[in-house]
C-alpha cells in the first residue's frame, strides 16, 4: 500500500485532500493508498490565515471565487447561503452573496466543517486515513521513499509528499526577536491584543494587505493610540470595487502575447506587455494618461484612499478594471517571461501591480478613512531601518531624510517572504540544505508548472508543492481559486502514476 502524506491542513491542504479522496474513490484506488495528513496546530481547515477570530480580517477575494473544487467555484457561496447568507454578521458588502467579502474566520469554519465531513466520508468508504497533530521538521530520501521526521521524533514513511505549508512567516528583522515588544507576525492576533494597550504609539512594518489586517486587529479591539505604517514605498492597496466592471481587452490578449513569441522567437518583454496594458487602459479611459502622474509613491495616502473609495462604489476605474480582467491570464503570461524579465517586472512594476490587482475590501477601507480623519493613522514612506534603544525602551524608526521616530510596540507585517531562505520553516530549511528543493531566482522553489512536482537535483519525483512556496515561477499562488486549479492537475498526475505504476 502506497502512503501519500499531506503536510498542512489550511485551504491548500483541505483542497488537496478533497481532490485526492474523490480521485482515489472514483478511480478504484482506495484500497491501494493510505493518506497521512499532518497539521502542526491540530486545527484542520483553519491554517494561519483562516484561524483568526478578528471580524475585520476579511477575505480579499469575493465569495464566488473561494470554492474548494475546480469546477464548482460557487461551493463556498452555497455553504454561506445554507448558513444564512447576507444575514450573517461576518458577510460584508452591498452586492449579492456571490460578490460579498466574508470574514476569514467564517471561511475557516467552512474549511473545518468540510474537512471533518470529508475525513468521515473517506473512512466510511474504506480509505485508510491517519491524522497527525504534529509538525514536520525534516525529510530524508531513501531511494524512491521519503522518511518524514516529526517534531517529537516520529518517522513517517511516504511514497508521495505534498507540501501545503500555507503562508510562511518571514525571518527578516531577526535582530529584534529578543525584544518583548516586537511582534514578528500579525497572526495569530493574541500577542497584539496582549500588548497593544501598553503603547501610545504602535508601529507596523509594511503597508500592504498584511499591514491592513494588523490595523484592523487594533481598531476592532478599541485601540485608541497612534498607528504608523512604515514601508519603503508607502504604497497602500487600492479599494476593491463593490462589483468590478467587466472590460474587454483588445491589446493585451493571449493572442498578442503568443504572436510576440512566435514572430520574435523569444518570450515577451515587460516593456511590451506594459505597452499593451497601457493601450487597453487608455482605450477604456477615452484619452491618453500621464502615467508618471499615476505613480503613488510618496503621495498623501488619505487623499488617495478617499478617491479610491468613491471609485470602488462606482465599479472601479479602467486601471483596476483592466488589471482585474487579467485574473486568469496573468499566470500564463508570467510563465512566458524569462527569469530576467520576471525580475525586471518585480523591480519596475511589482508594487504598482500589487496595489491595483490585490485591493482591500471596501468595509476595511472605510475604517481606515475614519482613522485618517481622526489623525490616528499615518503611512510613512521611505522607511530604511529600525533599531531598539535599550535606554529608551523604544524602537527607533529610521526614515530617509527625516528625523528618527520612536514607537513602543512594533508589529512586523511586511507580508509573505518571496525567497526560500527568507521563509521561517524548519522543514524547508532542512530540505533546502539537503538539495531536495531548488530555489527559483524570482522567489520560491523550482516546480513543474503543470503537475506541481518540485524539481531539484536530489529530491526525486515524489515531492509536490502548493501555495506560497511556488511564488516565483507562478503568480496568484495565495489565491484559493488558483490553488484549487493547481490541486486538480497535481492530483491527476499522482493518481495516474498510481494507476500505471510510475513511482520512479
């Protein structure tokens, strides 16, 4: 009997188990495979992102894209509807249920209930399932087999290993870890709640969606002091439209991208893609745009947010509309770029793409607006470094060409780390040191993009990965809808190998 081990029981882990269970049962393989499912926190379906209990931690994607099955995107909407739909307190938004933004806690409940039901159903069908409330710390390859070492010393022998590790913590700012008023990650929220009222001024490293979540934790729990977001560029996510306007792209199309590849015998260049993007945006705007003027770096965030809220209530602007229209084409385009062009994109356009493509929910934007108006929130651009002053008992924030500022409590919300060696994970570090993972220069690990099999000199063919660890080769790796598609292809490859005996 073959053993397949899934490491992680967040959204990716639950999606992998669901698809694997269905495939094994429908293809007559249930008697040939055992599934071992490991979760370090012992909370199936929650993970770090969806285990939060804070009402202001909303999903950053509307409900109709959050279903766990590749051809049933409305699965989550149907679950919400059965639980009460728009009458639920933690379902936000003025549109229909499919356009709403629910709390992450509610989505975690969906994952938990579904995983519990699937486990019972799998066992009832005769499938062998072992659940381990343990952390995987190491992996050793022995021929075609893998020996997983858990934190308590247990060894799990596996033929296939699926890494569904979720969002790893960053290991930056290590020099601050010894200070009790430094919080290295905004989740779970317990450490923030424990210490927040001891500080008159709280600093948050970062200004992206992770930082917005940290702000929501503070304001939803009645923090009355001053909050400052420190980041190198000071860019804050734009506001997602109540219902995004559907726009047609006549220039940045897959036909145009493939034509560039065919006619020039090379992958597309970032400048070529941006040129086509600009044409589509200006076509929908109706006039040429001053693109330098659209640069938000260093500009007043409160004023920009006010405009973005008004635009979101009207369906967004052409810039956001075109960016959102690329949801399903962004990864195919990204895959055609050379690694040099990917690195150029990340340097030149990455931050602006991020704030336009991955906006904040409107309810949270309105909370931020109130904080700005009450002079309780500010965004500080051109942040350079931070040091702790033992004499003052405060963190000294260094800003380019500005006086040093002090905060009493500092929260690291810089977001998900891109590079493999920046991810805080004992297992990943162990596998990297043994050559079972190969770093991809643009971030994450090297992977077969079609079947999600991880590629390395020594790792063999039995290690697969999902989610954030694939962030360099793939785009949208933190989106449930994208990971569900990846899961479908991955599980098909695994079950085909089981059917035809390919475990080389």
